[in-house]
């Protein structure tokens, strides 16, 4: 066997071209021919690391507590973050390196032909150029000095310690880490949370199925009663929920305007004409997973047993081994910070410090726009003049193959994405210098709400729902990130259309791609949706407010509705505590089932061959629990319901299931839509056919309960080999329950955290904090996570010293 080619094929399969939730997508069955723990692989895996390390930044100590969390102490921040870089490399170096290589479009240099397409996309998007612009912008700040120290810590490990097992298996070595690589991780995280081609997909649906179908399946507004900011008398000092200027279009009028403008250019041509199916199909490989979501809430001391506020957060991202998050406990001087970060990022992203706690969920704001242009060779028309594209020849190195040379093009708005002769221009808020790294650093040092508000002003990307509480009893909700305002003919419009770039439609005033933006035409900080000192506020990626300009597509509201139901009931007693928060995070009640199962039972009650499943559903409590057969039947029925409703017509139109609308849109089809999508048998007939399909599928697979199907089997290492994968365990939860798990896509609660101000916090990670297969902490938290149990998250420094960092001051 040619092991070199096999290894390259392996990495090609690992990378694949798809990224979700800040990490690499797992692939199956590519190491079966290896004897992976022999020879140099075994030697590299079993070497010991040094216990004393030189640091020019000053002394520090690295301990590991009983859960494998690095506890790091230092007298100076530079020394602290040098040690953080060393610890992250010690525990997650392969993860760092592979993510960086992917975002730079340099995978084919290791892999070969299979990942040229992925490299081409990342090079054309020029994430690396955006990261360089960001680093140039923040390099001379206090935070920039710490990023340099972090990078030197990573490189100290690379230069002096044995490399992890994966490098031995693949026989390559990582390049040195640079500060711009840390900025690149910021871009990767942000793209995975905001990078959406929904506008282009909607335009394609409009072209092949009609504008009415596009409006039915992708409604401009999800009509429900559980937005994040409810405006129902919630006690607050200040509440702002309007992104548009006062007196702008109402939501109702905006929806009408959306239907008129979202699927056509200003000249009335179909917007998809300027994109082309080959380009759109290619881009679909690289957009964010639209199933990704999160939960968070904050409750003031007015409703808690302790009289102090509580923050809870569980972000839903891709689940794999090792996890997307890395937990740290840091102490420098009087500042103590604990929580999780993304490998490659020095600072705690979600967590708490000595003064307060904070968490994030994805807002879903529309921060990406698309443009078509009148072109002539290497020129494009812009505002009555012809301009040359900004071009650059880029070579994609291809191992054991012919290198590729591509010509990248940019306009005044940003990159051009090209495929098989089709082009579309892109503007994305991440394509400019951003200051989010500065904001995250300041959260760690914050002494209260005013500091957090000041830091949040610098939080440019991604758009997130921030919840916060502090030891003074303050609570806070704020939408972060830069939100563009789009103007056409002097009127503010939504971004769910392809703009005429040659006419300057929809441009973002104050936006400078790959430079430093002034953000003049963006929503001012004070006008972003926020609530100061809310009593009870919950976020689950649902609609923030009724503002029509904020987003082009929120998540279905089921989780948000359920969280508010439970919080409102608990708040009546003013007796909320950590146990209350655990019950909510563990809740498996699926509101989809509550809304649909009674109708399904009624529709199928007269079908003799379905009496047993009908009785089962009639007796079911709508909870997605591992020992439930009703949950098993429902989850397979809903998948079949999608296929029965859309499958045939979508297939005939050349659309695969990635174009299916969200579950809420299907469940709420009404009026003229029902005749088209449900056919002659109507909705009830479609439901019954789907139930028969679900029963057949379950019988074929041999499942007895939901836990037979809903297991951790898809939470795998990128190599997806049994010795590297986590154990297969049954667990609870569905795509729309608070306890969130989606076995098909390996997405779910990637970190559960409950922080009662002034008391002991608790948390859990899905797997283990170490990426070292031989570590006791490679998978030690998995069972507790699957059972929705928690471990302590103390701010005290714990554990014996594992590494001492010696050296002089810089």
C-alpha cells in the first residue's frame, strides 16, 4: 500500500470542504488499512513533555485539575498568555493547525487533488487577507502584545515538544503559529455563525418554483409570540428594540416590500440569473450549518432564591472529538477568569470572572450581501465608470499533482466568487479589520456592567445575543456586532436580494473591505436591540424583535417559546436556583410535537394498519427521551413529513433537501400553500403517508426506543476510527428541544454552563478537554454530558504543577 497517498486521501476526506461550528467535519472509514499505533506514530504518541519551559515573558505555572482543565497563574498578562498558548498547543495542536490550514486554503499542499475545491473557495474569499487586516489594526494595542505572547507560547511547544499522534500518523509538521493566525480563528468562528447563502438559495427557489413558493417557504417574518425582547412589561431601566430609524417601515409593510424585491433585480430580471446553478451548488458546500443554534438566559435577583442573578448558556455547535470548546481557568494578579475558548484564541469567550458572568447565542443578523455587475472582460461598471477588477494570481499547491493557478478578483464591495463562468460579488462584515479580540480580552478584565458595555462597543463580529449578570445585581442583554443598513433610492431595504452592484445598490456606508472601516452607515451601538436590567430574558436564536431589517432568517421559535414557558412559571415563586436552571437545560419537551401530534392522531385514527402507532402517539408526553418509543416515531415521522410534502416537486426542479424550509415553515403552511404542497389528499393525507413511512423505517432499522437511534455515534474524531472516537452512548433531546441534540448532523449543546453570581458555577463539555488520545481527559466528561450532569467550575486554582515557566521579563 502507498502510505503517502493513503494519508493524503485521508486528510482530503477529513477536510472535505465543509466546516461547521468552528471545527472540521468528521468523515468515515479512511484509516481502516492503517496500523496506526506502530513505529513512529507510537513513539510520538508516548513521548513525555518537559516540566520546565523557558519564557521570556516572565514566570507562570500550569496546573491541571481533576477534569483536565488547565489552571494557569502568572503575575503578568504577557506571561499568562504565553503559558495559555503553550497549554493549547499541548492539548489541541492538531486541531489548531488543521483549522488554520483550511482557512488559508493550504490543505491541498498536504492532501492532493481532493481538496482543491475547498482551497479555491477559501482563497477567493480571502479570509487570510481579512485576518491580516485585523492583525494590522490591533497589533499595537495592549491586546496585540498578549496575542504575540500567546503565539510564542504555541511555538515554544511546536519547537521543543513531541508532536501529537495525528501528526505522526500523517507524517507532516505544523508551521509556526502567527498572531494573524489567531485573527484567522476569529474569522473562522464568525463565518461559521454568519456565513449564509440563503439569499441565493431563495432566489433559486423563486426561479424554479416561483416567487409565491419562495415567500411561502422562506417567510420574511416568523409569526409567533416569543421574540427575545417581548415588550410585555419586563422591568428594565432601558429597552431598545428597533434597528431601523424611528418612523421607518412597519413589519407588515416590510414583508410586502420583501416579496417585491427579494427575488428580483432592480431591472426586474431574476436575481439567480447572475449566479448560476454550478456556482450556487459549489457555494452550498461552504456555508454555515443552518441547524446550528444556542440557548441562553439571564434571571435577575428579583426571582432567585439567593437574591442574586443567574446566567445560563449552552451554545449548540458541531460535536466531535476533541470538542470545539477548550476550557481554561486563568489567574493574573487579582483577575480571575474561567470558561471556554476556541483553540487558537487566547481569551475566555464564554464564562465568568471575579465580577460577573456572560454568555452568547447567535443573533442571525444579516451581515452578508451579494452583488451582480455589468462586466466587460476584466472590467466591471461601477457608478457610471468602468473599473478594473483588483486581481491577484494565486497558486494552489497540490501534493503529488499539478499545482493550480487561479485569478482572484475583488470589487469595491469585496471578493468575487466564481465557478464555471458564473460570478457573484460578496460583502461580508468579516472582510474588514475588526476589534472583537479586543472586546473578548476586556470581558475577562471587566469589573462590572459598565466595563462590559464598553467592551461590547468593540465587538464587531459576529452578531451575537450577549447575556450578562454581575455581583452588583445588574443584568444585561445586548446584540453585538456591526449591522449594515442598506439603502436603495433613499429607502432602507432588507438584504434578502441580490443587489445591482454596478448601480451602487444596497452599499454599506463606511465599510472598507480588507482595510479599516469607519462603520458610519451601520446601526449605532445605542440603537442595537438591548435591555438593561431585565428581570427575565431568554434567547434561543428566535426573532429578536419585530424589526424587519435585522435578519433574513431566524431559527424556528420552539426552543425560545419553551424556555420562556418554564422561566415564567418558575419566576412566579421567586425561588429560582441552580437546580431550576439544570431542569430547564435538561428539558426534552418538543413543542413541534405538542402542535402537530394531535392533528396527526386524528388524521390517522381511522387507518387500521396504523392503530398501534396512533395509540402510542396519543399516549406520548411529547418528550424526546431515550427510553421513549413515541419520541422515536415522531422524529422519523417529521423527516418523512418533509419528504412527503416537498420531495417530489423539489426533485423535479433540481433541488435537493438542503433547500427544504425550516420545520416551523412546514408546520405552519396554510391558505393557498396547503393545496400546492399537500396535494389532493391535503395535509392530513400527507401526514398519514409520512407515518407509514416512519413505521417502515423504524422496523427496517430495528430500533426499539429513541435511545437506540439517538446516540453519540456521530460525535467522532476527524479520522473517525473506533480507537479515536468517543464511546456510543444513548442520550436525550432533538433539534428543537432545550436539551439539544441532532444525531444526524452531530450538532448540539457544545458546552453547558450555569453561573449563579456570588456562588459556585457548574458546567460540562461533550467529551473531554484534552485532544490527546492517551490522556485520562480525552473523553471523561462524555457520559455526564449525555446524562445532562455537571461538574464544578470553580475560580480557585487547583491541581499540581505540571509545567513551570521560567525566564526573564521582556
